[in-house]
C-alpha cells in the first residue's frame, strides 16, 4: 500500500483523468487531421502506401478548376433554406413556449422529423416528389392546380429547392427544441415588468427575447452555415449528385472513392475546413461583435 501525500494524490488523480481524454483526442482528432494535411500534399490513390509527394499541386488544381468550386452554388440553396428554417424554428419556439393547449403534442410532431434517419426521410420524399404518383402532385391536382404540378426532381430549376426543403423539414425541429430551452431560461419577471409598462408583444420579443437568446442564435447561425457547406446525405441519397445537385462534399467523396484520387480529395477537405473556419470568424466579427451597442 502506497502512502502518498495529499498533493501527490491530487496530481495523480488529475493526471489519470486528463490522460484518457488527451490520448483519445490525439488518436481520433489531431492525428487524423495531421494525416489529412499530409495526404493533401501527395498523389495517392487510397490503395496501399505508395504516396508520391507533390507539394501544393492538389491545391493549385482545386483553385484552377472551375468545376470544383462550381458545386458551391448548390450549397447556397441549403444556406438559404437553413436561414428560413431558423426563422420558423424561432417562431414555433415562441408559440410553443406560451400557454398553448396541447403544446407538448405539437413539440413532438415538429421534432419527430429529426429523429427519422436521413435514408428513411429521402425514401419518404421520393414518394412525395414523384412525377406520376407523388402525393404532392396528386394534392395539387385534387385542388385544381394542375398547372403547378412539376417534375420536382427532374427539373434543374427547382430540384435543389426541393432538396433544400427536405433539409429544412428534417432539422427545424432540432433548432426549435434548442430555442425552447433558451426561451425557458429567460426570467418571467422581465415579461411581467414589460407588460406593466405597456410593452407590446413585438417590443417584448425585440428588447427582451432576442437579446436574451443572442448566444443561442449565434450558435444556430453557425450550425446553419457549417451545415450548408457540409450538405451531403440528402442530395447524395436522393440524387447521387445527378441533375446538377452535387455539393462540395459530394464532389469530394466522388473524387476520393469514385476516381480514387485521395490526395486531391484530402486537399478539398482541407479547403472546406478553412472555408468553414473563415466564415465563422467573419460571421462573429460582422454579426456578433462583442461590445456592440444594441
């Protein structure tokens, strides 16, 4: 039996609790990130360990080929849909935080799409968007709006809108629940005092609700931006990137596994990471500057 002093025991406990997280972080975060950066400087097919170091050639190819960044235009549909989604999520959160009969049932109904697996969601919406027997065109026909019937997945002008709507429908419930948690943390005394002073509902929302959930709103916008840049599962499962629906991540995955150019795909992943960090910094500087006067 070892008889350690209190100070030694304290250091041993701290070392024991810190060692496992640090080892896991180095193994599953930092080492893969460093490896990805190294792979981006090589000409590697992903098979074996025969890697040819080519320096920055992959990055030069990325910035000289228009089709690489051309896919980002499709990510803009998801960004626009995500911003609309945040507005609707906040709207429903405000309503369902109030004294509404059956509000828990409405919360479950709006959160349920997020629980569904993306593949199940895509299969469901394939039956919604189908040109001949899809429920959407059937509903439009029943309402006498035959001129509104479309080939929702076959028309390049609207297919990305249709896919972005699926993303909105799936993730709005999650944002709503996060907003509800933030709204419930606001002291009710603030609203009571505002009511006594004769503040309207809009004034309460503008001067009490929005400033109180500013941090959560910032988080939602960051998640919306990163989610739009990393859009993959819905357009890939639904369309495999066909009909001009390929996003930056889909193009990266195809480069790696379809064309077996892991070096170029790694460079694209690094560029995506830099874009995400850059946009987050710009967003924080422009929209959520600390000390900004309200």
